[in-house]
């Protein structure tokens, strides 16, 4: 709590260094954080006032006494008190409700949140502790308040601790959080593991995972990738996966299909098979690829073929038609499953709305059911691996168009073929894909296509590489 409160005080001081600081302290642990922050702001020479609810939380009560011991002033919290004090404040710290909150919101607190929202709408910056009050930790939705009152006031800056919560990452809830600052706390390791929700890898972290070729590399050592997909009417999906694999650095990419696939790049080798299953399963072990992507437009026989290919124990990306629950017992540690929310809902036997409400829990449940690594695609995408979750914010809303997931599958297969583990390939591929989308959007905006994103993969790779403190040897 001392570490958290100090971080909140520093954030409030950086955001708004002038004027009185008004802190709103609830009855739980967030209120204790607010009292600690008030004490540290006071030592910085700020004029500070705390409006607080009564509390039974032992640490909150302790820090209220510490606040009083240094001459801090506390007044009762109410909507009218916030309305009266907020106009003169340089910054307001929201320490009302935290991760333990679940609706419904009590009318008295809804009134306080309404007054806080009014102050924010008039230009007073708000710093939220852990979550903007009124949001649920695990939900991407913004709950309604009672009697037509707003469910949250939102925040300009949210200071959260140890792990990112679903409410700070997804949907309408994330839009209420403003800028999110993640603070690690020095607490016992077991406690961190129990409390942390999701990691957010930096570009430098991702850059350190990118494959680096030796000077004597050749196409056979840069990753042999097979794309298995394409069915009459859906041949473009497999083609886009192949382009993604080439642009992500695979040395040799072969597309195996039961249909005629258009030649999107002359370097993409296309094999049409009258009997796709027989052709693939007859391949001797010495001729098998370093990695596969299976399922893009593959058609109704995808699950049966994927089950046979999984027996090869090769690193494999499973997408689209290969995302079948009957394959759950056939996956292995080098598998990456890539469902979008609708496919995830089908695999979990739930609704798409349930998946989008809490993508972190959905991704975790899928990983436990399927094994290997799961990439739950969305804005942002979630990578679930044994023992953890990773979320890479970024990308662009213009990426909501056909073929984006197919391109991502090709990228993931290329990274697997270049020797990355399933976890590292997933984390790296998701960020690489998102960064390419960001670059493409600068030109095309909402009109960008999967082909535009694939064209920007080389630039995205260079962007990420630049995040390293020094170039690595080749």
C-alpha cells in the first residue's frame, strides 16, 4: 500500500503539478492507497484535502491515522462535498472503489461518481487508483448506475498495479481508463503470481525475441513453412497466410490446397492436390516442414486432416476451419490456436458476448482446454500460455477487415519455422502484426487491407528492432 500510494502521488504530480489536490477515499484498500498518496503529495508542498468514507479495513484505518499525524485534513465524503471542493482542485485522485467492486453501485456512491464526472467534464484531471470507480475488474462493459446516473466518471490516467485487468484493456471500459500506467510492486513473489492478471510486453522485449540469422544462412535454414488451406470459394484465406509467412521471414513457403489458389507472390510455391489428405500424409519425415499453418479456408474435412498433421509433432498454427473442439486432445506444446471471439465462443460452448465481456478469462479457459498457446484475436489480442497471459496493445481499428487473421497465421508459422517457441512466436507475431497495421493505417486509414498490412511487415520488423538498446550480432 505504501508503494502504491507513492506511485499514485508521483503520477498525480506529473499529470497536474499545480493547484490543490483533492483525494476521494473509499472504505476499502483503495481508500488506504489514497491516504498514502495524500501524505506524499503533502510532502511535495501541495495543498491536500481528503474526502473519505468510514472504513473497517485495518490498513486503511492505519494510513488514515498516519495522514492525521502529519497534519492532514479529512472531511466526510459526499456528492455535495465533491461538488463544492472540486472546482478549486488542480487534480482529483479517485480512490473510491477498486478491483473488489461488483455492481450494483450504491446510490450514494453513484452520486459521488456523478459529481466527480461533472468536475472532470469541466477540465479537472482525474487519476484513478487501480480502476476508475464503477468498473468491474474482469469486464469490458461499463455498468449502468442507479436512477440513470453514470456508472463511472472515467479517468484521465489510471495507475494500476502488478497486472493489467480486462477493464483496462478491452471495449467500452478501456475507453474510460484514459492512459494506463502499470506499476510493479515489491511484494512476495507468490502473492504477485496470485494477483497478476496479464503482462504487457514492451517493444524492446518483443524485439529481443525476433529471429536473427547467421551470415551464412540460406533458404533452407530460414524456415520451411507449409500453409494447408484453400477450398473452392475460400482460396484467398490460404493465399494471405502464405504472403504473411513470406513477409515475416520464412525461407520457403509452400501452399498446399485442394483448390486453385491465385498467385499473390511469385515466391509462394503453390501445390494443388486432387487428394490433399493423401498427398500430405504420404510425405516422409525427411520432407516435412519446420512449421505449418492449417485451416484457412480448408473446408469441412479440416478437423480430420489437422488431427493427422498434429501427429507429426511439428510446430503448428491452427486457424479457421481447424479450430475444432474435437482436436483438444490432439494438440501439443508447439501448437498455436488462433480463434476470434466467435470461434472462441463455439470452442467454449458459450456466447460471443461472454467472450468479449471478459477476454482474459476466455483465453485462459481455452488454453487450459486446448493446451499449447492460444491467441484470442481482437483489439487487443490476448496470448494465453501455460501459467500466464500477455496482452499487446496496439494495432488500428482499420484492421477489422477480411484476411487479417489469415495473415497473422502466416506470420506465426514463419516465426515458428525460424525457431521461436510457441509462446515467443505468439507474443512476437501479435505485436509485429499490430505494428504493421499501425504503419499501413497511416496511409489507408479504415480502408486498409490484409495485403497492405503484409506489405508493412518489413518496416514493422525494423521499428521493433530499433527498440533494442544495441544491435545484436548476426
